C-alpha cells in the first residue's frame, strides 16, 4: 500500500529537501518518481537506500501518480497543472502561481488544516516568510484576535535557491581574499551587506514579497481586514529566515499568556529567556522542523495591553517549503 508520489523540481534546493523529508518522516511512499528539466534528467538521487533515476518531466509523467509535489517555479506549475489534474493526482505547489486563486486552498497544517477539504486537485504552499510567521502568530490570533502586524524580515540566501546560497558562500570568500565580485542571484552584493529588496517592486513601493505577507495571511487566517505592513530584507545567512513582528490584538494579551500559548502550539518552540541569552537565532533554527519564537514583550509604544513584539526564526527550506508541502501531503 502507500502512495505513488512525484517530486517535480527534484534537483532544486527545495526538491532535494522534499525527498529527504519524505524519507525522514517515513511518508507512506509506494513509488517515488523524480522529475526535472531535460538538463537534469539522467542524474540520480537516493531514497530509502534506493538509487532513483531523475526523469525529464513531460505531460505523461503523472500517470498513476497520487500526489505531485511541485517546486520548479511558477511557469512549470502552470504548464503541468492540467496534466497533473487529468492524471487524477493532487498537486501540492510550492510556487506562487495559484496561491491566491479562490479554488486553491493555501495551507499551513498547523494554521488552517480545515481549508484542505476544498481542494479541486491543487493545494498551494504559502511563501516561506508567511508560513514561518503564521506558525507562531496564528495561535496568538486564535486566543486574542489579531488586528495588525508590522513586520521586518531577515531572510536567508536560500530563498533564492541553491544559487543564492552558493553566491553568498563564494562572494564572502572573494571579499575576504580581496577579489572582485559579480552579484548575480541578488540585485547587489550580499556578503557583509543586506538588501531591502526581495522579488519585484509594486507601484505602492512595497515588493511582491512584502505583499505576500499581507495577502497570504488574510487568506489563511480568513481575516480579509487584517492590516499588515512588512519590510522584507535579504541578509547574509544561509538557510533560516528571521522576522521581528509587532502584533496588535483585539484583546489585552500579557507576556506570560503569550508564552503559554506558544509553549502549547504545534510546530513552534518557545525560546525566550533573555537572562540566559536565550532567543531565536537562524543558526539554531537551521535544519529544525519547528519555528523558534522568543523576545516576547509588551509593546511599550502603546497605552494599552493589546500590543506584543516577538521574534521568530525558521528554516526557510523546511517549514518554509519542503516540510510544509510534505505535511500537506500527510494531511491529505
Ligand atoms: C525568498 N520567500 O526568500 C522568497 C522566495 N523563496 O526569496
């Protein structure tokens, strides 16, 4: 028994992590099909000790497949969606192609598992930055009614894929050796720098990445009037995103209440003991399934008890993408 699973984009940073996560979480895989571009076809990957050949993705690739995990870019997801649905497989898509479509549930299993029931063959994985934020913010919202988020993010190079991570590593060495650098994966030099620009700018001065935090949070929390303002920044860190979150609730919320809620919440670990210099850091969040949450404090810029500042760190490739996709498959 088990399921016939396909991973589309099997050689990308997220695809590789999807294969690892399927194995590590012992997902009931009957047959695993690894799909990539013609350029990558012929390479192999191992799964449960077996060597699997990576095939070129075609319209026929999805025959007999039950679940197709996609992380090959929005254009590929759009191109192959009809073939996947025709084959009777369910597409779990990590790209932004269908996230805001009314007939496509956008799901973080710890946040809005019930939404998965509405799927019509496609389920979307949210943007990594939104998923990492909501794992910590959703339980606080359920207890106290969230009204507004002001966020600043510190996003890892892995958000731009393996090429982003490689560029950070190579560029750092080049700088230390006094060699010239040639930024490609990012708009500017990333080593010993930070870039307040992720994705493309809209006419209102926000980037698409920043607007994803607004639009995807409204959809997953079912809060069409939620207010979100976000500044998304790329920093010279390899794999984990961090976010400083200022939260406004309908009701009073104390630090102790918030800590208790986070302690009990799934998918998030409370790391909040300033006296012991204990707080979330990307170095600690990397390769962890749980998002780390700490620096919980009352917002002193308000004259009421309805504001909280918190800090989260989460692995961008895992909870931000591959793990969440596999958890959606588990939920299915
Ligand atoms: C980034 N969240 O970090 C975007 C896409 N992964 O670049």
